[in-house]
C-alpha cells in the first residue's frame, strides 16, 4: 500500500471522530524541502465542511494520527498544510519487503485484459532510417516496454510504406543509372544503396525542370512534364497492374532495404512482433466505406467520391474514396486498424507513434472508427511527438542532407570513446571490452538524451552534450550504476541477511522515499505514453543516491547493521536503474 492509501482511512476517521462530518477526498502533495515531513495533507479543502481555522484543524488531525497510526511519528502545521513525518519503521518494513523482489515495480498482466498494439518506425523503403526515425523507434519501443511493465500484454508492430511514387523514383533511378550494382558489389547496406538512387532521381528531376523552364515552360508545367517523373508515374501504373518485370525489380530492391533496416534495428536495440506492408493493405477499407454508406456514416457526392462530414465535431469534410473508386490514406488506415483486430482478436487498443504533423489525420481516423461502431476505437491513441533538429538545421531526405541513423550511432560510439579516453580510466580493459563499453555509453547517451524529453516537445540534438558524464545524461546514470557494482564486488561479507536496522539516517530515508515511487512512475509513464517520466525519475534517484553516497560511509561503516543495510540499499538502487534503463532500451555497464 502507498502512503496515501495508508493515511486516507485514518484521516477520514479522525475527521468523523473530531467533527462528525464525512469527506469525499483527502488531498496530498510532496512536502516542501524547507519543512520537515515526508508527505503533506492539504487542509484548505476541509474548511468547506469543518468550521475551524486551518492551523487548529491541522493540529487536531495530526495529534489523532500520532495517537492512532503507528506509521506517523510526528507532524507540523504550516498555514493550511499538515506536514506528516513517517516513522523509520515504516520505511524499513517497506524495504525489507522489496529488497529481494527482482520484479519490484512491475505488474503481471491479467490474462482477462485486452492487449495493446504499439505501432512505430513505419519507414518508406526508398531510403535509410534517419534521426527522425531514431526518435520514433526509441519512443515506440520504450512505450511498448513500459506498458508491458504496467501490466498489459503488448504487440509491437509497424506498417512499411513499400509502394507508391516515391518507391518508383528509387527503382527508376537505379534502373537508368545503376549499372546493375548491388549491396554486395558495392559493399554497402541495401537501404543506403537504394537511398542514393532516391537522391539521384531528385537531382536529375531538378535538372530536367530547369531545362524545361529555360525553354519557356512554367515551373508547374515543367514539374509535370519532366521526362523522369513521367517515367516514374508509368512505372507505378505498371506496378499496380501487376507487371512482372516491375514487380521483380520492386521485390529485389525492397529486400535490399529490409536487410539494411534489420541491421539498423538490431544495432538500435528495437524489435517487432508483427509487420504490415502497405502493398498488402492499400486496398483495405474500401469494403468498410460501402458499409458506412449503407449506415449513413459516409455520403456520396455527384461525382461518385465518398466523404464523411465531421463539421459538427469541429473538423471538416474528409474524402475516403476518390471519384474513380480508388482509396486514400485514410481509407487504408481504417482498413488496417480493423484488419489488425481481426488478426489478433485480443487487441483492445492501439498506440500510433507518429510525428505531430499528423495530429489532424489521427483525430479524423479515430472519430471515423468510433462512428463505425468499433468498441476498441475509444482506446486508440496517437503518440504525437515533436521533430528532431540539429545545430546545422532541418534535414531533407530528397537532398541527401539527413542524419543517417547508422552514421549517428557510429558517431555516438566514437564520441563516447574520445571522452572515455580523455578521462583515462580504462587501462585494465581489453580492446573488445573497450569497444563494447564505448557502444554501451554512446547508445545510452543517444537514447537517454532523446527519451528524457517530453515526446510532445521538439528536440535540438547535440551529440557532444549528450555524452557528458555529469548532469542529466545517460552516461552519468550509467556511471552511478557501475559505481554501485564496484561497491558490491568489494563487499567481502554476506549482506543478504536482515540488517536489523532500527533507525535511519536522513539520507537513507530520502533514498527510500525515492525508491518507493518507482511503481507509480511506471504506471504514470504507461498511462501518459511518456518515457520521459521514467528517465527523469531515474536521474532523480541517481542524484539522491549520490547525495547519500557522499554523506555516509558504506563499506567503511564500522557498525555491521548499517554496513549491511547500506550495501543492500545500494544494490536496490542499482536494480532499479537497470530495470528502468531496460524499459528505455538502454544497457548498463558493470564497470566504467
């Protein structure tokens, strides 16, 4: 039970016994640092039902709690706030109950509960993954793991955008300029090879536009009449018609990209349970539109196009079927959502990890699915996140100015190596151990820097700043974990038994209060789809531990009970760091 759960019934009894009134709610908040106390009850709301001044009211409730509740040792009242001091015995009992629980903070899923599907990544197969994809993948993966830890069954999925004019641009450029080169012949990852031809297409396209404009065409005319765009459009028509040669090229080049993506995903540490491909889903939803027409949810215009009118809901009219009967993206997304529940009937909700430029799209999608009568539509969420900027400015994939995900990870590892070597603490490491540590630190820095920021906020990513070994960074937290592992290795005594501690140092108590918050933080992070809550909690825990580490001796403590307890406390902090970082997709080093 949490402190509010323990205190609330006794406070309700106190108010009934003292004033003969019942209350609906007891409001708590964290005690301000300048006052003594572990939790604060807000008195002001009670003044509506109890005629008394707040200080007198607080004193009466405080005295009642001291006399009737073992967990409360003393109190003080400041204006309308009752600051309650919790006994050391409460915190020691709490710690003895969780110190050996390896799953502390995690909730086992209820087999009766519906599963949650989390969609993330969902790249195009015409270019490699870039920095924007990195934030998407890290957010989606972490949110999935946190929801799982909160007690839900989770499926991780993505829909790969493997069809359309953008795919044909890469295919056509390779066909025209590639000289049959392959990932093997160029010793290059397949996604990078294909991405080069996407950039090549754009270069040729711009040259043709410039040439046509020099002949008197307007820019708009030139864009439509450039030979290479007409060829790409023709290739798309052939693909949709099932042309064998175009399909074979499409399959070959897409496979190059899939193989490249697989390497990036592995290095980034993310995975998926189910893949969907736009080439299989782009026709989905058309049947649903006909059902919606029959129910009066959709309406057909004179030209044969089908729309939904959402103006009463503060949105607009949205097309779901063109006049020629072809589907739009909205139709496809409607069909894909329905198909996913058919594929996995235990799915009761979905989280779409997509940038905030698609906020409106998802409002419309969710509303349409609700109007179609799907009960799970009320459990659909858009994990809307801000873009990632660099000090050098915005990325543009067509111009080849994106920050490649693989290059970024390599840069982070190199940066970690440089900073680690400058600190000069790795003399006893083998070359393999050093390489592994640089990778752990570099990727930990990258992931933490991105995940510590609220998803809705835009990020200015600075690689050098992220690998700092001080402040709110991944390496700072990893270093604290490694420090604790060093303490545990040096503890040449049995610290598994009950310490027999009866009183706590203030720093020990503060650390236990922070540990006690861990389960609640997991639940809040899951509910809000925000790994930032967990990341910043872990930083606060580490700061509290380092304050404890500086204030009291651990292995140098002479009193056996204190020494055992402090090693146990250190180990629990390390366990929580490791568990928290695992939910963020970050590894922790045993030595640094």
